[in-house]
């Protein structure tokens, strides 16, 4: 049964996510660019640069190859937002993961609809990436269920003991696939970082102007959502420690991004399944046996 | 068998911003065929030789390419000097050696950076270029330009480097070399880098010879051939041996270049120690006659200048065969059967210089 | 530093056989070069084997500018031979990979055959 | 085989000052030899037009009757051939690069009659 107070709280959190996630995500992206630049001995842009970029993109004239392209991109953004709302209002973790997959599928459809060889290859790679990270995401959900006996985020977040203590290996596995989700080296396969590599930005090649801005904003929403997952592992330590832990996880991802070459999809799938099978499954078996 | 797609690679966005175009025929992500086309920016510099004074042509030769600029000028001058029967003073020979090796270091560091970029290693790319910048500074201090030296002329060199400056540069180079040494393990030992280079783009020794590969592409396949062994400039008075690797893959070609940078540092050190005093140029009289193939080792490989003089101010024929031109057929063979993500990596291992090729 | 650079002048009909011999002996094709004369075209094929340098020369009249291809023994020659076709208007027979005049796309057909003129200053490249 | 081989360099870079120069605000001192642009001490010029003859890009035009010496900055490649050729040594290589410009322009030096 849901009382009014609970509903209000959910609305507050969901609404708060919708409003604040792009702000936080954009700032995070700006911080990412500065830290990356410093790791490369450069000064880097101002922290607000991602916002400038997006505003500039929004002002540009949109060029589309296929009318459906924009429709798919809007669906992608809406589903990412929906996923975030589900998660932050304390909804079902499993549902969140599936909604995120649906969002991803819309992105892939958008890339396929353009008929460009680059985005087709990018879309194929994106599908392979989804194949690579899905098992581990499910293991995260199952692991959390085993520990807390609930798939509801609101129950997981209020669980008394830090989940990371019970699921250390699952956490490592999750950090591993976060690299794929954040589109960072060594797994930035579907959208190569620089425009002059083999697939010329791949999945986002044919998106421009306002549509590309939507892609960026969706990516900010997505990043905050993913850091929310990290938060869950540390929730019992209190909000400050948990937020700091999420930021540290992000810094680790930036570090990995700068310390690795891009690898191939074969390796990505093999490696992430191996990680899921060893770290994830072993951790879950241990938990299940100890219960 | 998957459906075949043709994906254009270049001319607008190849790995390095230069206009080479490859039509890649793909089956899924496997490259079944690669067809190169060039000629987008062909400049016809060879014909310019027929209307320009042979002394002025040095400036044209230096501008064939911005990266291997010095050696283009040097090769042209050596060719004309041979036709004129002129012996360059020893100090000029040493200075040419020092500048040529500086340009080799800066070219290889540039390549190492671009190569890192080809497999998506942005930070390694930036750090290679950070080190390269120091070399470019030395070049600007001694020659006046960052990449266009403008220092060679028929009969010698145009400017001297004082012995004090040379000593100071030796110290600076030692510091630069230690910075460079920090970067070496990432190319040689890093797991993610090795996964992208080892066993990729195989070229056997026999293929390399049959297809006319030159430079690090040839040496990476186990052929010890480095045109500096012909003994031009001061090379025959210095201690060095061609760098050879036998594996014939992208990794081997990387190792060749990584080791060559170290060797170039060493050659410069030796040259600074041995450099004799004396004049830096001789006076040139007469007009070139006869024909000569001037062969030099560029950072990218053997370059051949064919000069034919007819006892006038202009050369009758000036033909430049640049290393990238010779390395294109091996590239096509290496690309067949590779995976799409390996294409930029393989293309870069021949160190393509399209502006040279489009002379 | 002057290395011997022997040049052997041969007839164009001997070319495929001679290059096949060189290829079997492990010589590497260095370059193919064309020099334009008033009535003839002079082709020089250069080879290298362990720093030894050797050349074959074929002279063909401008009116009958046809040479056999050497791609049978040296596949790599296709770049040079396409260059000969596009810039010098030489017909290369039995060329393994023939771009049919599209290797260099030039505004003037066979630009290297044009008469040498003193380029006026205004048209010099900047 | 090793992982994270570059970690030492990127960590050190992240905590120390960046290596790049904030160019328009911070400029490096040019070297003594830097080939920036050609300068002409026009009052010493005798308008012999040797520089015009030696210039490989035909960037220099000398108009002896009008006592005008012109240089097309966009054509000039800073090779310094004119400086080497100049008999009066009125031409020199300045260390500052010529400013970038969206239009091609020819810079003229005019010698006042009174100075001769």
C-alpha cells in the first residue's frame, strides 16, 4: 500500500532527477574533460564547456537523413529519463535495467535508420556492447536481491549494512562494465572518441545539431543513473560517503580511459562475460551458500 | 558470409589528416579488399625543376613535405653536388647529420603519437607530442623554423651551430631522451597496446622485398637495409647499425621506430663529439650535367631522387620517389583480411606521408 | 659516397624476361622513372639488392609509347605504371591493377608530356 | 605484458602544471634564428632587384623608378634567399611571424626622395 507521503517523496525524487540530472551530468562531463586534459598535460576547457557545446548544438540547423532518426533519438532520451525516474523514485531495479535496454535499442534503431556504413557498424557494435554488459547488470540486480531480499531501490537504499561488503566482486564487475556504459577506452567501440578513426564517431555519425544535443543530454542522464547504481553499493555509509564513492568510481573510469588503448569487440564480449562469470557468479554463489 | 559493404576511408577523415582514400570492401567487420586512390592534391613539383634555377629548387625540395623536410633538401643537394662533382666540407656534413637525425626523432615521435591515436590511446598521443615539442624547439633554435629547416644549400649548409650551442643541446637532448624513455614501455609492453599491434598486418620478408617495401616497413620484416649505410653525410664515420625486427607485424614496425629514436639520439651525441671545425659551405660554379640517383634514408624509408642535368641552370628531370609511394603496395596486401578496427593501425604502420607522395 | 649505378639499356620486348630474372634473384624494385625527350621517352627501372643498385633502361618513341608491364614479376610496379599512364600517356600492356587513367585525376591530360614553358610569376604556387 | 604502463605519467601530469602554453595570452620568446618575416630598412635600399630575382616564390616586386619595394606576405615562404642576396644588407629576417590575415595583401615600402 502506498500512502500519500510516500507518493509525494517519490514524485519529489523523480522530479528532482529530471531537473537536476542534466545539470549534474553536464558538470560531471566538464569535470571529466578537465581531468582528462590534465592527465594529458593540457589545460582543458572551462568546466561549463559541455553546456556551451549543447547550447550551440541546439541553435544549429538540424540535418537529417531519415525523418525517423529524430523520433528514435527523442525516444532514446525519453526512455533514459524514464529509467532514471524509475530508479530515483525507488522503483524496481529489474525494471530499470530493462527500461535502460529499451532506451539503448532506440539509439541503435536511430543509428540503423540513417543507412550510413559508419553508423551501421557503430550500431552493430552498440548491440554487441549491450550483449557484453547485460549479464553483469542482471547479476548486480540479482546480487542486490539476494542481499536485501528486494528488487525495490527504496528497500535496497535503506538496507542496514553496506552492500559492497557482501558483493565486493560484483562491484568490481560492475565497475568493469561501467567503462562500456560510459563509452570510455578500452571499450569505446561504438563511437570512437576521435572523428578520424575507423568508424568516424560510429553510432552518432549521422546525428547533428539539436539531435546530437539530445544525444549528449541523454548521455548525461544516463551517467547520473549509472552513478546511482554505484551509490547503492555504498548507501549504508550515509549519503556523503556514498556520493564521494560514486565520484571516485567516475575518476577511476577517467583514469582507465586514459591508460588504455581501444580494444576490439571480440575481446570486449569475451572479457566482460568472463568477468561476469567469475566475479559476478562466484560472488553470488558465495552469498547464496552462506544464507 | 556476410553481406559486402564498401566503406570509404578518407580522403576527408583518414587517421592522419591527409588526403589518401581507401575503398574498404567489408564482410561484416572483415576487410576483403582495399583499393587506394591518390592524386587528390598532386602538385607536380617534379615539373617545377624544369623551370627553376637548381639553387632555388632547394626551397621547393624542402617543401615537398613538412615532416621530412630537411632530408628532402639534403637529398636534393647531395644529388646536385654529385652532378657538379663538389665535395661538401666536413663540418657541413656533420651539421647535416645532426639536423637529419633531429628531424628523424621529431618525425618518429609524431608518428608514435598518431599511431597511439589510431588505436584510441589519446593520452599516449598527447604525451608523445609533448616530448616532440622539445625537439621542435631545438630545431627552431638552430635552423630558424619548426619543421622547415631552410638550412641546406647546394655546396653545404646555410648556417652554423656554434660548438657552445651544440654542447648545450647535448644536455637538453639527454633530458628529452629520459622523458622519451618513460613512454617506451607503453608501446613495447602495455597489454592493451600489444593486443592491437602483435600479429596484426603481417608482411613476410619475401613479401616485403617483392612488393618493394622500404624503411621501417622493410626492416620490421627482417631485412637489414638502411640507406644511411651508403655512407652519405657523416654516417660512415659514426657507430651505428640498422635496427631490424623479424616478426613483420605492426608491433615489429613499432619497435623498429621506437629503437630508431634511441639510435638517433646516440648518433647526434656522437656527431656533436666528433664535429670538426672549418667552413660550412663551398662556392658553387658551373651547371649540373649527367644523371644520378640520390638515395637517402628518411624517417619513412628510402627516398630516391633522380636528377638529370643538361649543363643549364635548370635540371632536365627531377624525379622523386617517396617512401610512402613505395610502401603503398605492401599496405594493400597487409590490409586484406584484417578487421576494420585494424585498418587505421595498419595504415599508420607504414607511416604514410601523403604530401610526400603527392609531390 | 658515390656508389656505382650501372644502367643497362635494353629493348622493351626484353623487359618482362629481364625483370623476372631479377625478381627471382631477390632484387627489390626501387622505382620506375620516365624522362621525356623531344621525340622519345626514356624509362628507367631501378633495382636494389643489399645496397647494390642497378638500372634497366628502355627507350620508346613518343609516337609508339607502349611498354609491357612488369607486374607479373613485381606486383608493386602497378603504382609506377599507372603513374606512367596518367602523367606520361604511356600505354602499359598487361597491367595487373589498371586504374584506367584514374590514378591521378588531372585537369590536363598527360601533364608531363606538355612542353616545358617558363611559368609566369602570376601562376606560381603561393 | 603489463597493464597501466602509462599510469605514472598520467598521474604526475594530473597533479602538476600542464605543459601547454595558453598561446594568445602567453607567448614564447622567439629564438635568435627564428625566421619570422622579412624586414626592409628601406632607406638603405638601392633597388637593385637582386632579391626579386632570387626569390623562389616571386613574392618580391621592386619598382626602381618609383622607389617602391613590395612584398606579398602570403607568397613569402621565409626562406631568406633575399636576405642572403641583398648587397646592401638592408633586408633582414625579423623574428616575429607575420600576422595571419583573411585577405591577401601586398606590403609596400616607399623610399622618401629626401633621404637619398
